[in-house]
C-alpha cells in the first residue's frame, strides 16, 4: 500500500499571502509505502518507505520525489521564480528548492504574463517582480483534469493510483471508450452516461508527477471506437509495447469496469430462458459492516493463489449472495498479471451446501462472547472501535474471512490496528496480528488425520484400506490380535482389523461440530468408495445423544474406543450404533 504526500491547499491564516500560495508552496514531496499484512509497535504499519526524505530498508529509492501534479492540486502555481520553493522540513529549518523540469508554460514574455493574468483573473501575475524569463506557470495540475483536457472524448476511472517505477513517481489512470448507442445491449447507469451500453478499458494513461507529461497507451487495439480516435488524432496513442516493463507490471484491472461487469453478471449468469425470464436466481452484492455501518460489499484487490494453482496472483474479486439470502453462492475475479491480464474467473458454489456469506460472518463475530465483550469494552468514552473491511479469500476447498479491528482515540484521526479477526468454518479467533490469527485459527482447525495412501483399485477391499490407514488416537489397552500396540499417547495406531467402517468412526471421533462432521463424511465417501454401502448416517438426529438408536455422530469417540477395547468388528458396531 502506498500514498503520496501532497501539499495541503489550506495554509494557516497568517501565511495566506500571494507569494506563499502561488510561488513558494508549490508541490508535495515523496510517498510512504507499507506492508498490508504486517504491523510493528502494537498496531502501526511496517513501512517499506518512510520519513522525509524517504528512507527504506528494502532497497527502494526515490530519485525525483517532488510532486507537482496530483489528486489535490487546485488552481495554478508559478515555479522557477525568484522565490525558493518549500521542499520539506528539516529540524528547526526548512529545505528549499527551485523547479528544474519542463512542466508548465514558460512566462518568457510580457504578453504571456498579460494573457495569463487575464485567463487566471489574477493581476499579480503581471505586477510581481519575482517572475523571471525561465519561470513557468503550471495549470491543470489535477491529474484527472489534466487527462480530460488532453483527451475529453475518453471517460475516466474514478481512482487514479500512484506508482513508484525506477525511482520516479507516476499516476496511472484507466480510461474508457463508451457509448449509449450499441444495439441490443442492456443499458447500465454507471455514471459515465445515463444509458451506458458499451464500455471498454481501451487506454492506460501514465502521468509523470514531476513534469506533468501524459502518455496514452493502447490496451485494446480491437476496439473500433478507439481505432476511429487513433485515425482522428495520430500520434496521441502509443502501443502498449512501448510502455516500460516495470510500469507495465503495475497495471491493474480497473475497479469501476469490474463493478459494472459484476453488477450485470448478477442477472446474466442465468442461462436457462425460463429461469432468466422469471428472475428466479438473482444474485446481489453481500452486506458487510464497515465503520459501524452496514453497506454493500465493494470489489477488492487481493494477492492469492487460485484453487489448483501454486502461483500467487494479483486479483480483483467480489463474492455474491442470492437475493434475500445471506449465504455465499458464487465469486468472481479478474486477473491483473500478464499474460492473463483481463481474464475473468467465475466460481459457482453448490446450492445444496451452506457456505457462509459476509453478513453471516459479521453475525458470527458479533455473537462471539469473547470478541463482543472486548470490542464493547474498548468502544467506550475516550476511544472508538472501527471494524475494517471484510476480506473473503478462497483457500483450497473452503473460505477464509479476515476483518481488521482498529482503535481510534476520541477527537483524533490516527487509528491503530489492535486486532485481526479470522474466521473459517465455525471457528472464530481474534489475535493482535494476522500471523498470530492464522496460527491460532489453524491450530484450532487442526487438519483431521486422513488415510495414508489410497488403494490402486477403484473398489479396494476393506482389509487393504484398513492396512493402509493410521489415525492419531489415545491408545487403549488392545485385545489380543485386534489392534497392534502403539507408542505414546497421540501417536498413530494401526487399525488393521477394525474394518473400513470402524476407521470412519475413529476418523470422525475428533470432529467437534455437526457441520464439520457432515463435510468429513462426504470426504470419506469420496476417499473410500462403498463406505457403509453409500448409506449416510443420520448426522442431524438427536445430536445430544439422548436417543441411542438415532444418535448420529453424538458420541463417535465412544464408538471408536469401544472398537479398540472390545475387539468388535467396526462395521458391526457401526450398524448397531446407527
């Protein structure tokens, strides 16, 4: 994560002179960069770039830190004048500089000064004695305003983002070609036009923060609208191949475009005409609690491994929930890394299986006594608890949910990360850091022992499965010829003569919840074909164990222990119990 240090346009009342405002305080300086998942000092960011001038322990450097063009740069400024420009504070003094770039328009004649005094409605441009022949006036310093002046026929993404590349600072702005005249296309009120029905992210714009130079790179050469603009304005657009490899690696899929695509996909994922006509399977954006208010969940960028992949990828993703329901039904992602840039991924979850959605996770957090008590204690007079944005991450065949918790003193705008909440399945943990939360969560969700090897045959015999299986259980005094003697408590014990159903009973013995037991039973069915003849026990019936005939998995550990202690064949005991 990085943020630029732009100069505030609001000077103290005593310093609001024309020279200070337009000649001396002309630019920002440098940026800060920090890890998104690491903290130091009890909740402060761990920086990669910090201080003024910027220093780094990671080998990063900024060779040109001055920011003359940014997101909060209103009005004009005159640089390279007889007054030195404020650069940055140093101890009890200030460091000053004079602009040496090519940004802006030279004020090298009397008539130019007259012209700009008239256009900017400021007579001081004409009267001041600080302007020299090498002085330059910088106008349109806001990056979006600047790009719009160069190419007013392009629509701009709402979020230009800063980039550090080869020691220099740049803005990257996504630009779109749009239309409301595309035939047979569903209109969308996206903010670009009232009835937008054609949208392509055909251009990437790179603006230099020091000299204000703007370069347009063609992202989609097949766009017919852009092709017309290229013929009308030759020399404006460059091939993407001309963008430096380092800057190209910073390109990302635009959030505004993805939000529109995901909004349309909520309806158009339905491919059956009857279902589509009746709107039987509409999806919506999940709800989340952010800063104490419930709001629709927005797409977010994340670095993760896709299911089945061993490589980390930078993705833009969002989950979906069914209309009027809170469980998660699907998620959608767009790839940001080349050569797969722009490819969309859609993962639809089985409707017959309950996958918790973000709003249900928020409820689980609120209902956790330990977490609720701690947050209530903190959120008292003198401090304020801020619950950050919930992040949903697919991991293997499940989902991991992360929620940062910040604490902010009353009257201050300086929040501090105090806790990280992690949720997976039915487990909810809260720890000071993400690493500790992960360690606590997965220690709590210790992977259940699984079969050591799978038999080569599609329908293995029970003896083959039993011989290959080992399960970590507390040793019981074995009956002769039934179970081999195992080592110390908790070590694997061979179950050679228990039988495949008995193994399943032991396998399920340490599962604490009904939902987890169901999941494990389904996994065992796939892992061991023919287990119990494909018949699933009644997991949900009488989980308190009061009815021994329909007890389900109420007392599986007792079942496993009796297998070991009484030398009863596993399948017989299983059928007798269930």
